[in-house]
């Protein structure tokens, strides 16, 4: 084992900042990360065992115990639950003969739950040994587990191939993309390399001015003006970096997966334009581990671009314009989408958000000036360069220029990716996707807002309903509090990095109080207390995860208060919530006495 681990470390030049890659390779080689490997990694990279252990313990897909020869990661998001997660999970347990969180005695099959895997339009879905299985049913599970027991390679399994859809429809990376609407920016035709050629006639400041004039804002959710970000970075001293955020962890979003499989060259060209503008030679695509199956395909695209001088040295004959991209995989952690956590992770550490200031544009990757941009933002840049900022500002709404990709899932006839102009009314969006009898729409994923019909006249744009693109639709049969708010809150509990106490603790208190209400033991004051705690989360945490972890509770109390009131006891205003019997149970058991209250 030592020799294998040593050769893995050597592949990464014994560089401790490549710890994520080393752990990924070791996990792949042995199916887990043995203690002995931790020792070898620590020695080889000049780290302590604690350093290695603290990174590996942070990520969902790194384990110290075997995960099974066939490691099934079944998505447990709210949409997956709506589409049959429970029956599929039960079928896996029955067929495999072990429970979720366990591995069969022979070590063959491991069952694990995981957060959204970017397939919300094709749920229930699972990743098995880096192959995606979609639209699962108990019957399909039976077939898949049968094939596992027979030792079949996952790639050979019939159900891996897009659940019977025509194999030709499957885009290069073995997933099916439901692109329902192509718009003028991301999915319009273009000639690869045109933006790069144009750079020969512009200096970096002129490029930044053009980006500023387009008013393009970040597509990752926060909407920061991209041109300004680039300008700040260019003005900071030091080796500069371009980091593309493809973490795509917000439940319900899958547009990055679609861009990466459909138009990856658009993205890499956008990264190179950014490199030219800010004066950076190094681009890193930070890609979530859930998309590991895209690796070979994307590496191939990068190789093609190098061969066509779209990446590499003196790009398109522009003297001194050198830029290349490497892919950095994460290890499974939603918080790593937060830009400073992403940087920590890309440096081989736990994905814990940094204090700001300093901002990444001043002190980011390797403590150097860094632009972190979303995949879609960087793609938009190429079209802005090709067609001009004025063309771009003609689309969209007052404060939101251009188009936006929406990942739409849930109760609608046509789930998938839609490129719309900013400013689309929610009502029109619902009609476009064939949604009827709609009770609620979740705009922006669990960290966004849940709105009801009175708000369907509102528009999707930064000045009204901003979103990174996740849209989930719930019809009138769905139980919003019992099934959706609890699922979202569980997600935040699971994904909190734990460094801010309110994020770590209040989320759990919220979940317990929700359960009290759902169990019929709630009173009116519980609703107010829930609201109060959720408000505190907004101000008492360091990063956006903690600040929005109360959003499912807050926005449903605001827009669906009647649903909470229907669940609580109206005749009691207040109860302490203290269950005397439950609290003395442990001590009574200890002295072998039954509580006698
Ligand atoms: C918990 C959390 C998760 C995030 N996840 C993502 C993500 O997956 N992709 C993304 O582009 N931005 C994500 N963001 C926003 C980033 O911090 C950052 O604003 C963005 O990458 C900047 O790029 P943009 O300006 O092009 O949008 C997340 C933020 C938080 C707080």
C-alpha cells in the first residue's frame, strides 16, 4: 500500500496544496482512505496526520471505512423525495440486503444517501461508482442490484445509459440534458475562438471596460458586477488567478452540468478572456465531485483547445498571452460553493469560509489576487466580447442585463434547463414549463425564497426575485412544512461546516421545533420563536450558508403562515417545550426505575 500511495503523492509533486487530488486518488484506489495511507500522505507532503485527517473528515466522499465495491449514492433532495425517493431507497435496501449507511457483509454493495447530485429534472437519481442512474424505480433498482451481484461493470449496466433514451441523445458525458429553451447568450451559435482573436486588438483595460459597460452581474447568485470584480483584481499586486466556480451544490440546480456537457469550450474561452483582462496565466475549474464522470470528457476538450492554440502559450498569436486551465475536483460539500471556502478547498484544506476582508480579489487562492466567477458568468463574457456590451444590455430588465439559465424541476410537465431573459414573470415561467395547480415555487434553492400564488406576478431578476437558477415547483398536494421545509433544514444541518455556532446549533433547534409542530405538539408561540431564531441566523454567521439557513422557515412563515397555524394547538398560547418525562428517562433507566410523574 505504501508504494501505491507514495506514487500517487509523487504524481502531485508531494505538494500539500494538492491534498484534495491525492485523497481522491487514494479513495479511488482502495475504496476508502486507510490510516496507513494518512501516515504516508502526511510524511510525503510535509503535513501532520491531523492536517490530513481534518481535510479528509470534512468531505462527504472521503471515508475511512470501505464504501462498498459498488458505492450507491442516492440523492435525498426534496425533489427526489417528491419523485419517489422512499420507494427507491426501500427497494435498494431490500435487494441489497443492507440498510442505508451500511455496506453488505461481503463488502460488495454500499448504500449511502447524498445531497442533490445535479439531476433534479430526472429524479430519483443515484451515482454509482461515478456513473449516473436516473428516473429510478423499484423495478430498475432490482435490475441494477441484480447486475451488481453478478459483478457487472457499472458502465455496462443498461440502466446507466439514460434510462432507455436513445443513446445518441445522450451528450458526450453519459447524461441526458433537457434543454427546453435556448436563448441569445449561452446557447446561441458562435464561432469558437472569436473572442480570443479580438483580444489582439484590445488591451486588458479595454476588455474590463467592455465587461463593465455590459452590466453583467454574477450568475452564481450574489449578482456582483463582474467588470468591477475584474478591475479590483487587476489592480491588486501579485500572481493572479482565475477560479471558475462549478460547485453547483444548491439543491435544484443543474445548469452548470448542462453547460459543461454542451458548450464547455465557451466556458474555457471565457476563463481565458478573464485571464487576459486581469493578467493571469492560471485558470482552475473547481468542479464538484458529483460530476467526476465529466473528467475524461472535459480533459479531452482542454486538450483539443490546447491543440488549436485556444489555450497555452501566445494564444491566437497574441504575444505573451499565456493561459491554461486545470480541473480541481471537490470532495462533496455544499459550502465549498462559497467562494472563500472554495479557495480553501482548492488549496487542499477543509472548505471553511474565510473572514472577509480581505476579499478574494485582494487575497484569494494562495493568498494571491483571484477572480472567482460562476460558469454561466464566464460563458456570457465570450458573447459580450463577440457581440458587444450594447447588444447585451438590450436584453433583460433594468438592473439585470442579459439572459439567465434556470434549472426547473418539481411538479411540471417539462422540467429542464431554460435560457430566459431576466425579468420573466413567475406566472409566465409556470405556463412555459407546463405547471398546473401550483401551491408554491422555491426560487433560488433552499437558500432562496418560497413564494405562493399572490407573488406569481413578480419577476425573476436581481431587483425583484434574484436566483442562481434553481427553481422548484410544488403543487397543491405537497406538504410544504412537513416535507419541504424539513428537507431543506436537514440539508443545512448536514452541510454546515460547523465553524459558526449559530449555524451549527440554531439549525438543529429549528429542526426540533418544526418536528414538535409537525407532531401536533406545537403552540402559537412556537411559530414566533421559529421566526425569531431564523432571523438571528441572518446576522450571526460568517458566510452565506449560515445567513440563509433559516430562509426556508422564514419565507414559509411569511408566505404560508396559515400552514403552520393549521398544525399548532390554537387554544394554548405558550408552553415551555420542556418534556419532564423525557428528560428524566435516562436517569431513571440508570437507576432501573420507571418515571412516576
Ligand atoms: C453556501 C454557498 C454556496 C454557493 N455555491 C455556489 C455555487 O455552487 N456556484 C457559484 O457560482 N456560486 C456559489 N455561491 C456564490 C459564490 O460565493 C460567489 O458569489 C460566486 O461564485 C461568484 O461568482 P459570480 O460573481 O460569477 O456569480 C455560493 C455561496 C454560498 C454562500
